C-alpha cells in the first residue's frame, strides 16, 4: 500500500467519526493548553526576576575584598560615607583563619593576570563624615573613590556631561540631587525642588573627631562634571571622585599616611570579558584567598529555581495529557471492535500487517496532533490575555507603591508551542500503539467472521 493511500485512509477514517474524534481531542487540547500556559507563566516569572536582578549590578563585575585573619581590624565604609572599625572575630562569616590576605598592588597584578579579566579597578569609601552644601541646601551622600578615570569601564553612562573623572571634579548619581533639603525650612513652607547640579560647584564639608572628641571640619569645593544614568543600584545614590583625591581625604580623617602596598585596598572591582566566565573566575579568586562576590551567583540560583518551576508546571500539564492519552487508547480500541471486518477485508485484498499498523498509529497520532494544535492556540491566546491583565494590574500597583513595573508577566518562547505540539502528537502515537498492534495481528479469516 502506498504512503498516499495510507494518508488518505487515515484522514477519511478521522473525518467519518468527527464527534468521537472531537471529544477525544478535547482532552489533548486541555493538556496541551495547560502545558503552554503554565510553562509560559514560569518563564515570564523568570524574566521578571532577571529584570529585577539586573538592577543589583553589572553581571560582568566581581567585587573582591580582602580576607582578614582572626583579630585583624577592618575599616569598612558605610552608606553615608562614614567609616567604622570591626574585628573579624565578630564577623566570622566574612573572615578566614590564618594570616590576612590583603589587596595590595601586587595582588592587583595577580588578579589582572587571570585569563578573561579585562580590568582590575580599586575603590575606597570616605572614612569620615560628610555634609554637602549647595547654596542654602544641604545633604549627605556616599562618596566613592575609584581607581579609574573613565567610569564607562564600570558599565556606567551619563545623562548629563561625561563619565571621565579629573582632579577636582566629581560625577554624581541621578538620585543625589533629590537628597538636598533646606535646613532652615519652616513648617508649612514648600519643599524646594531638587536642584540641577550638573556643571555646578558643590561644597564638601568633611568631618572628623580629634583625640578630645572635638569636631574638626575640612571644606573643599568640587565641580560636578557629569550625572549618571539610573541603574537602580549603588551608583544612583553615590558620588564618584578620583581615588587619589579620596586618599588624601582619608589620610586627613585617619591622621596617618596610607600605604596601599602595606594596608591594601578595601575593595577591588574585577571586570570580566564575558558573563559566562564570571563564576569560574570568582572561584579562582576565592581559591587565591580573597573574598569575592558577584550578582551572577544570584542570577544562576534564581534561574535554577525557575528551571525547576518550569519542569514542575510542565509536569502538571503533562498529567492532563496522560489522562487524554487514556481516552485516545480507549477510542482506538473501540474503533478496532467496530472495524474488525473492515480490517479483515483490507488484509484479504493485500494489506500487510505493517499497513494496518500504520493506519491505526496514524489515526492516533492525528488525534494527538489536532488536539495539540488546538491546545497550542488556546494556550497562546490565554497567555496573551493573562499577560495583558497582569501587566495592567502590576502597573497600577507600581504607580501607587513606587518602583518599576515588570515588562512581562507571561512569556511564550517560540520553542514552547512546537514542543507542546510534538509532545501531544507523540502522546497520541504512543496511546494508539497497543490498539494498532492488536489490529495488525488480527487473523483475516476470523476478522471477516466477526459480528
């Protein structure tokens, strides 16, 4: 029997039992739609989570800090630009036993030698207090000294001015201006608008305390040479200056000279050439004895979680498909009983067991394909509808509570409908295997006698 004849028989048999085929295919439609909707929802949640995670930092950066031994004193910068002392014994989760591993200039050379590292950039925080002044307005901010003249190497961009640092200039984050307030404002007076600080002179009043506990001030003026684009990260609220400028200020605040070859840097940013190499290089840095942190580790953990979630959601939908498979097997078994004499007649006129097997397997696969096609269409339309409704709701929530609304709630990648359709067809094919084998092994004489 020719292939074209087998295909014609398959479609003819499906067409003459439209009602039964339709009812059987409904189960496949429900299962396939469930797979498409649930997996699309898990993928949408993953994309939404990744969008939020990208705000925690550049995924090609690794923050490296020294590893201190027991009893070593650590100077760490605070969010307000101040510094504090703490012993590693009180923070055992971030310390390592043995001799301290400092980030000296030699350590920076060792980090630069790791394959895949594009740049090694030291940075430091202001060790004293700070008050910012602009005309009659005042504020506080996080001051960061950075060991590069071009902030674009950190993945930062400017909305005003540039990202190149020079002596006597600073580059500020977009939210720094919003922190300014009028210290002499009276109750009931209108709060002053955030000033435009680009290309303006800012007065920095640095504060420290002498041995007697008296407050000592140091006043300097810096020009704002650039305003950074928003990243939803640390840079939005920070002020960047050259590391050498900050070093002078920290020496004044600490009352001693700073020797990076002896004291080391408090933090170093390692820029990697490819995001796929970040975790491997992080492990190498950790093996060298330093502490290393990268947002990529969080992204990997989140992606693994959502991958498991996709499998679970897909499994729930697959259960509905398995139930539909029982319906297909039942339909095909009933078809054999009804068409026993027809099968005998086909064999009597020359049809082989393989031809009969192909016809019944084709019918079962056809039911799975038609159900899968309907399920993919319904699943895609339902996912689109859920996406629209969810985005409208989440946008309203973000508007009332603040924050950035997600760009997607349900996402259906191109491979998912194809996979669901193929899977539904294979389910139909597998369901019809046993009935098809029964039909193919019928004895023609007995089949013709069947009533």
